[in-house]
C-alpha cells in the first residue's frame, strides 16, 4: 500500500477511536480531502459523522484536533476550522518521498502486482471507406494511454485492432467509384489513398438522397462480394489497399503500432460458423425469413440479429469470431478492453451477453471503454456529409501552430531541431488536451488552445520539465542531503504532491481492475497541479542561487523528484519530455 494511503488509514482509525465510531472507518477514509492549501494538507469534514453520533460538528472537529496528533506521529499540526479538521503533516516525514522518487526513478509509484494479468486492448479499428478523423485520434490517445498504464502496473497489455474492411459501408464507396470514378486513382488525383476513397463515400451519401435505389445496389454488391464474385473482390482489394496505405501513414505520425491486427474480411466466415454452432446449441434461433437472431429480451435487450436473412454477416458476427480466435491465441486472457465511442454502448452490451451465453469464461471481464464525441468549435462532425475533420488535417494544423511557436521562441535552432521540436510539442498538445477530459464526456477540441504554453496543456508541462532539466544539469547531487533546510510551505506542498503520486496510481489501478474503468483525466489534472505548484515555486524561490550550498542541494533534489514524477506521468500519456525548450 502506498505510504500516503497508510497515513490516511492511520488517521481514519485515530478519528474513529476519538469519536468512538470504529464501524465507520472506511467512510471516514472516503470523506477525507487531500488538497494542500493554506489550511493544511488533509481536511476531514465532520458534519456526517457528527450527525451519526448526535453532536455538534464544530465540537467534534475540536475534539479530533485536540487528540489526533498524539495518536498519529506523522501529524505536525491539527486544527478545527468551522466543522473541519485541517491536518498538516510533518515535513521531515514528507521529505522521505524525495529520496524514494530519486532512487526508484521511472518505477516510482508503480504497484507491485502479485499476479500480472493479460489484457487485449482493442483500439483505432477503422473502417476502410474513409480516412481517420479527430474522433479516431481521441480513441488512439486513450488506447495508447491505457496500454502504457497497464504495462507500468506490471500487466501484459496486447495492442490490437480489427480493420473493418467489409460490410455495407465499404460497398457504398465501391459503388460510387464504379459509377463515377472514371478509373481515377489516388496517384492520378494526387490525393492520399484514404482521403481518395472517403470522397466517394461522401459522394454516395449525397447521391442516395436523390436516388434511394442506390441502397439496394450497395446491398447487392455486398452479397456478390461475400459470394466471391471476382470483379467485385478485385475492386474491393484495390480500394482497401488505397485506404490502408493512407491510414498507415497517419498511424506513423501518431506512433501507432499493433501486436495483433485482424481484418474483418478474414474472419467473417468464421463468424458465420460460430453462429451456426450457436444455432445448433440453442443459443440462437432462426426466423421465418431465414435471419438468425438471439432473443435477449430476458435481460432487457432486444432480439438481436447475428446473420441477415440474405446470409450476409454484420459487425457482431465478426466480433464473435474474433473472440473465439483470441481465446485460442491467449489461454490466459483476462479480458478484452474495447475502446469504442459511446454510440456503440448497446452493441457491446449485446456482444458481452452473447459471449457469456456461448460459454466464454472471460466474458464478464470484457469492458467497453466508452468515450464521448469530439466536436470542434464550429460544431458536430458528420462523415457522411463530408463535414468531418480528418485526423491528417488536425495533425497538419497542429504542426503549423507548433512550428510558429518554436520559431517565435527559439530563433537560433537548426532546421532539423526546429521540425523535431515542433512535432514533439504538437503531439503533446494533442494528447494532453484529449486526455484531460473524462473519457465518457463529449468534448470540444480547440487546436489553438491546446498548443498554448500556458494553462492545462501538454506544452506547458513539457516546458516545466525542460526548465527543471536545465537547473539539474548545473547541480551534482550528493548522496546524503539535508532536507531540514527546506522550511517553506511551497517546498512542503511539492513534497506532498510527490508523495501523492503512488496513491493516485494505486487508486487508478484498483479502479481499472475492480470497476473496469480508466480515467486518465485524473492523472492529467494531477500533473497540471504539480506543474503549477512547481512554476509557482520558481517564481518565489531561488534554486541555484539559494542562500546556502545545503539549500541548493535540497531544492535541486526536490525538483529532481518532481521531474521523475512528471516524466512518468507524461510517459503514461505517451508524451515525450524534452531536455530543453
């Protein structure tokens, strides 16, 4: 258990003993507020417990404040303030966190996992009828961050994607190209392959408004494809190759790679076999029109079709097949974490119920990591109407804005360093901005705001790390450091925040394992607070020119511990930290 969690537990037991309410220890722990301020480090509101024991909260707070310090050695001061007990921890105790962070390095705060688990994290998983858009970037940022966190906590996290390269949406692009493509290619049009095919998907969506029969034509194409008609299969293969080539270029910019990559076209037939087996076992039923479905009304869902009446597969068909394949690949699989937009919540409720009924023992540990929509200040995006903002456009815009910032701030760097630094800053701006919002919330992405060097942004944190690195490069830390010279409140707060990091990781890890939810915005908020307090410290106190050599050493060590935590936290967000900016 992290040191700070032990402290909170000891304080909780002490409070329970003082007010003679030992049955409510867990509730007391949950009620505590960890928020360094002028009032103290930890606050305990006494209103709820006072009501239970029929006493005035002000009297209860005073009673606790009078006796808590003698029961918990690491408490320096406790005082009652308007029904709250405000506790300040002993600075000498806190400063042990500095050495702990410096000694542990990049493993500081990582939980000691007794039983590492194997998870598949499925993310990105695009359709091959259009380019990646800004929503995919949020998906990718969440996926990469989740994998980084699982690995940091000692688990095996397998990055995976399913490329949805067949289905009615793919046929709509193909049909539009058949009718109006005139043998044009991405090369002849000088357009990236995924954008080229995406234009035909948009074209179909416009034309079908005037000619609804195009929907039937697209459905017939799907039947022909699944029956293996050569002409359709050849065109499908050609257009898919265009899209995938374009997507791989975008993936490279985002640092995306997968350990496992499956294609719907390779597995949909296996999905049909899973359905056939389920039908034979009574899991599925057949309607009069030939469609095969699962009756899930007994668990509050509907009658879900898993195979159309014309014999063609749908999304859930291939999901069932993929589950079977993953079980075979990984007998020790703990579960699959599907990172997919909130619009698909019902789909995953159905999928997980079907997996349970088909006998997959790990179905209960599967999780739909749902995230909200990403809009721009101009409004909601709609890919069918061609108003979606492509990922490439966002990346290009960020690169342009980052280049402007770098050129403004540093005029003396060469061209290679200029573009390298710009790209690093652009990636940090993108990822931090997307991760700072709770995943389930819709969000508005503002590129100009995200690139700022002020406020809750990636570049602001990168700048903080670079500033610390510049200081540390000028100090050689000794093996033994006298921390008793650190007497300022701001130094105390920084040490407390360093001590708080393992507790945050522990909380996020437990939440992920128990409630199957990972909220990186809690991490980004903590990192921003740490960066804010660090910069406030710079503005008030000197480090290299501190009054004594001992104070130089102690403050440099404190900043070194802060840097370790910022480095780890940003790495968990898949953000690079520079040595200078």
